[in-house]
């Protein structure tokens, strides 16, 4: 059902909607049918609205938002430049208002806004569909417009508001205030939740699954209130989401992100991917390795700080010295010894000793088991998300499946023992992503993975609900809410009764930090972490502290991170847009 529906849904959309990204608000985006004739039949009405949804396939709008996590706490790029755009990215400290990140982010979202406005203008003018369907479609398009404006406002803090189709030559409006844009988002989403013909949510087998719902509208409105720091209203909306049917998937955390489970009730709103060129995800290509099906690039990597932040399974903080006494006082190069494979030759030992490894602590047998123990007793989401040293991965060489292991140094072969994981970075030892990487030969092509990409899921809503309540003052109910996510993950629940235990929580500040960590562990590679760190104003402290940078597993720096200044918490208005529209005022610091 999904393949049939979305082949018609998206391929048809691509026929009618293409080539608009270079013109900010091009008013004639249809190749085969003029916009004015696009709404003359029910089939064309469906295609017109589907074309608005199709904007979610643009990288920064939906399909590849996960890549932005490289600039958050959880990830890093293996090079100073971004593979997504060839841009310098925030990490380098040299990003400017002319960077492609800002330009594409702005243009892709305004393309969605234009499509929304064009659809709304035609839907409200009268179209050959029932009143009930028309009302539902209007609500869906308003949700999408609110989503596009939300993504813009959270980073630019005030953008021009367009509520009607505007010819490209008339794009000359100044920026509206951040507050005005939030109010527009609230108004659109309020219309959605008040629309009787918009369903609460769709079941997994429903042909309409993937469309906007009341649950999605309440979720997005609650998030807008959270940004506005109207915590009481955010709490009310997040509670309403839970009343409409979404629930946590109760299986294994890793299985949650499989194609088989992409339509479970936790997934409130997702990019609908299928295994067709242009219609699937590219996670495999950019975070897989050479031994994951398709021979991939591992461009985006987990940051060691993220891995070290994961608690032990009993809820106690992880500390390297508990497993390897003296680890924290050693230099990164000395620590290499703990990550080396068993049975190294005398020549290999001498080579690492020459490079500074403390080979006096090497175990010819048991070196692998010793370091593996540091990962085995941790929050299970760690192993579900990350390929850690000496853990295995079910990969492929061509169309043949094999089980590989992440060892150091690499000496393996793709089709023969010892089956080491081969990467594009074999001269360095990095953590690798497991989440969103397809195992074995379960996909047809690395360019289009079939699994939907969640944009809103219920675990996210629960943790934002906890945050909204906690920001009004510590309440034990927050612990209960967060524990729903922790218990699904299989890690010890938090509690308020035994102060001798590491899971004890007693005040608002402690709970705030725990919620922030929980979001980092639960939501990596979902296009959320960077925006969380910006919203919390933690970005500088967790990413750009002195000495931080892209690192190998044991701490050796590949390149440093550089903080430009606190003004980067608000993004630059793209230079191309300020040159095109002289009414746009640049954000401070980016002039």
C-alpha cells in the first residue's frame, strides 16, 4: 500500500513541481500545467496539495535535517567542510552570511511557504471537492506552512511573512518580528486543531498515513510555545498530544528505526521514504561504511563526548577510570594502547610505542575484552546507536552478507577473516553510526533508503512535556514522564526517594540537565540536537569549549572547533537575500 500510494503521491508531485529552489518565491512552479489550471479537478487538487508535502523532500526542510546534528553536541564531520553543501559549517569558525547553509535553508523553506500560499489561495477560492475534504486539506496546508515558518523562525528570529502568492519581482518585504512569526504559527496551528475534519491521527494501515493530523498540530504548537517560553501553554498542548493516540513503541529501541516499524503510533509526523531514486533517504551513503551495503562514505561521525556522556545501565555517570584506572591522566596518544586489537605482532607493538602509546599496558590476550567492557554495561541506546570498539555489524561485500567487527588497527578483508570494518578513515579510529545504517543487503541502493524519517515522534513530545513542566518548577511528575522514555530504553529509572543512588533527583536544575541529556541520548540523527543546543544556549559550552574538536575515540584531535561569538545563536540572513531584497535587515554580528 505504501509503495503504490507514494509512487503516485511523490512521482506525480515531482512531475508538476520542480526547478523552483533557485527562485525564492517563483509563482509558476508547474512544468506541465499552469498554476491557475492546477485545481480544476479533484485529482489535480490532490496533486497540488501533495506538491506542498513534497517540499519535505528538500534536505533542510525534512529529508536530510539529520545531517545538521554534525554541528550539535552529538556529531562531527570528518572534514572541516560539510559534505552536504561543501560549506565551512559552524565548527570551523569561519562561516559567513554567504554560506550555502543559510541560503539553502532559507530558500527551501520559502519554497514550501509559496506552495502553501498558492494552495490555500486556490482551495479557499473553490475547488471541485467536498466541503469536508476541502476543510481537511486547508488544515493540512496550514500545518505545513506553520512547520516551514517554525523552522525559519527558530534560527533567523524573525523573517518576512507572506500569506498569499507573491510574484518574484514583488519580494521586497522587510522582516517581521520574531514574536509576529510565532503568532502566525500559533494562529495557523490553532486553525488546524479546531478543524473538525482533520483526524486526530491515522493508523498504520491507513492510506492517508503521513499526512498532517491534530496530534501533529498540537505537537508543533506546543513546541512553538516552548520556544516562546510560554511553558504552561506548551504543557497543555503536549498533554493533548498524548490524549489523541500517539504512544511509545514498546519494542527494542533499535527496532524502532526499522522499515517494519516506521508506522508505529510513536511516529507522529515523518518524511515518507520509499526505495525509489529521489524518494528515499541517503543515510546509508553518508553514515554507512565501506562494508555496509553500497560501499559508503562515513562522512558524518559520532563525537566522543557524546559517547562518553551515556550513563551506565544503573544510571550512574560513566567514568573511564572505573574501567581503566589512570585513563583520565594519560595523554590521548598514550591511551591508544587500550583500543588495540589482541595478538599484535612485535613490529606493530614497536610502531605504536614509537608513536607514543603506553605499550607497557598492552595485553596480548584480553586487550579487546578489557575495552569492550567499558561499553557493555551502558545505557542500551548507546549500542543501538553507535558501533563501538569490538562490537559487530552485519554488513555486506557486494551482495554477500558478512559479520564485521570494529577493530584497531584495521588489518581485515571484506570477504575474508578477520572481517574488520573498513572505512574511508582507516588511518584514524573513530566511532561509527549504527542508527539509520541498513544491515546486510536489506536495501536496493545506498542512494534511497526506504525507512521514513521522523520529524515529530512521541518520545520527543514526552521529553518536551517534561521540560515544560520543569521550567515552571520542579515536580515529581516530571520524573515519571522521563522514566517512560528511560524504561523503554532499558536504563534505570530516575527517582526522588533515595538520595544515595545516582538516579536521585531533587531539584529543578538537576532535572533540567537530566532532560537535556535524555534528549541527546534519545534523539540523535533526527535533526533535533543542534536546535536544542541553540535553544538551551548550551551550544558554546558543550561543543566549543577550549581544546574541543573532531576527535578520534581516545581523544586525539583531528581538527579544532572554533567559536565565532555568541551572535551565532541567531543565524545570518543569507547574503543573496539581503542583496536581492534591500529591505531585509541583517542579524547583528553577521554584517
